[in-house]
C-alpha cells in the first residue's frame, strides 16, 4: 500500500498531536505554521487526565510533565471570604489535573512530532483547501495530500472558506492569562498545590501554582470593563477589586494578553478530505479547563479512525460520530461550570450545592476528564519516573 500523506495547517496543540499520531502510524506529514517560530504565548494551562493519556500515547508525557505538580483541589471564594465551592481532585476526588506552562506542553508535543519525522514548515501561510484534500498557500503553492487538516485556530480561514461554520459566539467575558514568580508568603502554603479563584463581581482572579517557583494567574473581566481589560494590566484597579492579592498583583510585569471567550460549533467537522480540528472546530470557554485536552483527544481520535475505516472520507465520518457528542457535552458544561461574571456568588453557591443536583453536576463536569481517549485504551495511567521507580 502506498504511503499516505497529510498536510496540516497550524502547529498548535491539535495540529502537532495529530501530526505525531499520523506519522507514528506510517503517514508522511507536513505541518504549516504561519509564524516564524512554533511557540505558545507565555502563560499556564490546566491539563487533565484525558489529555495526559494522549501525551503518553504519542510518547511525550515524560517531556511535558518533567516538572509538573498535580493540583489536589479547587476552591472558589467570595471576596467576603466565604467559600463558594470546593472540588477535590486526584485519587480520592476524581481524575488528575495539572497546571503546566503552555510553551512547555507545546514543546513536548513538537518533540514527539519531530521524533516521528514530521516536517515542520514555518512562515508558511495556508489560505485555503484543495478539493482533493490538499492545502493552498498564500504564495499560490498547492500541496496535494490524502488528508488536509485545518488546525488554524478560532479564526480559521480554511474552515470558513469551506462553509462549515454553524456558530461563532463571542462572549462578553474574557481574561488575562499570565505567570508571575511564586513566593513563600503567598496566600497558598509553600507546599500547597491547589487552585483558588476569588470572586469579586464583576471580576474573578484565579491562582494556580505551576511549581514552587511559578504561579499561573487568570484574571477575568468583561469586555466593557475598560480598566479590567487594559493592557498593560491596570494593577491599582485590580488591587481595589482584590486587596488581599496586592502582593501577587504587584509582581505582574508590563507584558500581558487579554482574550475574549469564544465558542465555535460547526455544521460538520469535515468536507471531502479536509478535517477541522482543535479550536477551529470546537473552541470553548475555559470553565472546565478542557480546551487543550479535548483538542488532543480528538486529534488522536482522528488518527485512530483513519486506521479503522476503509478510506479517508469514511474515516472522517466515523471520527465525528465517535468524538463529537462528548465534545459538545464539554462545551455545554464549560459554560455551566463557569457562570458568567455577572452571576453573583450567592447564586453560584446555590447552584453548586443543591442537594439533589450536586453529585450529578459533579459527574457531568468531570466526565470529559475521565474519558479514555481512543488510542489509549490499553495504556496504564502515566506516572512520574520517580513514582515508577518507587513502584518497581
């Protein structure tokens, strides 16, 4: 059988995961990245057990998780100090979750792709798709392939040119995401690795330790909050909202990035022999922290479907039928799990603690993280090398 070839637009989490998975299955793969370098902007990212299983399957878990520390619990607290919600993670509370540096995660997936002989081309701008499954570049070059992939983000030109967009909702909420140094006198104990989110309507402030040296901050504000979305961050304004966090806010540098939340839904995830993956297909709000993990699960699922079906078109239909229901469940619950900024703390407390609903809500929210991705069914859960040594 002739070796099959894929052309992928976008060297993000989804594009590189798919590239590595296909190359490991015998495909030749070329990835086009419009930027000069393959990199992610400098902030943290929540990463769940379902995504970790994918990393393990493509051989980059040790690389990505080399200095990762497991988060044990989540607490949301009103500015008054009253707890809104607590969720325990890990062996007793449910699936594991980690907070990683985005660039470290991307580099690990890139390592797996390069190790599998994926060709990475930077400064390569893809503007459209070819009917036979290839991609067209901005300089007019046509790259033929058995499979073309749009992994080019929320504002995918390939997806839009194919007429696949069903919904593009730009939410009024958004957030700054950045990292700052972690100090021993922070509100979290020096050895505590859990997430704390402070609610101070109409803003919220999430702290998550990445390791002993770094804190990940997610500072949510509505787009009509001029001081809240200002770049560089208006520190005095945020200190007025969260005075208890003054020392942490004071460490914020001049560089920051504010992104509005966006939800993408498609009529179909493919057209002909062109697949749409990652945020281009199913961008979601960050309420469950599942954006990257879901994209990677679906990318690996596509590689598996291409092994299971007789041809590319059949594989794309099979892939969507398998993966889309859970993805749409995740999109739906990411909104329910993270109420809009205008929702007061007392109302969220009632929602999360209603006796009849509380356990059901928890199951729905953790269902994506508990999912065993296709292509990982036979794999044992990943453990850190020192844990493997100790067990052995």
